[in-house]
C-alpha cells in the first residue's frame, strides 16, 4: 500500500479523476500565492507539471493560478491542517487537508475517526519521516531506478508498482532538485510532493483479510472527504 494510500479498482480510479483535479486545483492555488509564473516559482512549476500530465483542462489550470495569485479579486484562503491518529487495528495514519472552514473539517474528521482513533498533534507524526515523494515512469527501456536514485540525489526508492511507477524518496529540501535531475537518468516525473513515510509500518501479514477490509473502508471514507488532500498510512506493502 505504500506511504500514500490510493483507491484500488478501475471504477474507483475513474471516480478519483474528478477528485484529483479538485485537489490539484487547490495545490495550484496555494502555490500561486508566491507568484503566478511557474518559471520563477518552483513549487508552482511542479504542481503545474503534474496537472498537465493528468490532462487537467488548460482553462481550469490557468483559472486556479490566477485565483491563487489574487488576479481574479481576493486571493483564495485555505488552511493546511494535519490530522493524526489510527485506522482500525492500530494502523497509523496522517491526513493532510486544505480547508476554507477549519471548524467544519474538524467536526467531519471526528465523525470519520469513530471507526479508528483520532490522536493529538505529535501522537503519530514521530513515527513518520517528512520527505519528498516523486512518482516517475521509465522514459526508455532499461532505465535503472537504483542508479537514477543515486545519481539524482534521492535517499531511496520504491520499486515500480503494477502501473510501472517508481517512487523516489528525497530529503524534503531536495524535492525540486531531484525532480529536475531524474529525466537525465531515464525517468519521466509524474508527480512530486512533500509527504510522510512511515518508519515502522504495520505488516499486513499480521492482519486478517477482514481486518484489512476494515482498514481499507476507513481509508476510503477519509479519502472521500472533499477537504482531504493526501492520506499517508503506516502499512507496509
């Protein structure tokens, strides 16, 4: 399941496309606060590249940039909040939200955590590393992920999944640097963001199929919340 939880199945993936555009639009608006020119704003450049790779409509992308930069009136205001706690069966989770109403989101999180256990700030984050996460695909046959990680300056990498996507892990401060370097070593960057990697993930072998289903159901409900941007899970595999 990796450090970042993702919905499984074609139907869920199709439904997730609309959510992805909404989440990317928020990321673009937040990044554009520091300038509407991607060439001069590395954070915005990375998100814009990701939006283009998933075919976000140009009009939607440009409107998000202008809205975030305050070019369409008042600049958009979102608060970034991290919620910590446990999914069923003591699987640690960190949930990143961007919200325009902190009280509403806090209330919704309390309800969602009834199937798990909501923690206080720091109760779970100590067991995660704050890192850069770069999803990349081989641009040419025979591209060597291990060599690319070493040469581009990544800390580590997770071998390609069933979709052929390799995740390169970087120091948080090296995210943009490694993203720029990877194409030189045969990889095309699909997405690049800061996230949380579990230090001691729970081995799913220690959970029954029924327990894993409960964890998946909990994560799915969290992910369906409109304010949730990313869900990071301490579950191996």
